[in-house]
C-alpha cells in the first residue's frame, strides 16, 4: 500500500480499511468507494481529519518534480 500523502511504500494496515504511514506519520482510511480520508495522529492517539484531498496533494508533488 502506498501512502496517498507522500507516496511512500512504508504504509501498513492498522485496522480494517485503515493504514499508517511510517514515513510521514499519518493514518488514512480507504472506504468502500475508494475515497481516502487522511488523519493526523495526536500525542494521545486520537485522530484529527486533516481535510487534505489526496488527489490534489499527489498532483502537486508530481508538478513539483518537473
């Protein structure tokens, strides 16, 4: 599984349809419609929706590379 935020392959499953990226330290959830929600993990373990659209972030990274 690739991280939708940074593109790293260092993402692993932590729950059903929920993953954690060891590179950028975020959790993300993929629902049944393949929509992705990205969360920041607080110090106490709670999740905060970052409100980031992964398609826009990946697009921005690909534009920066050119």
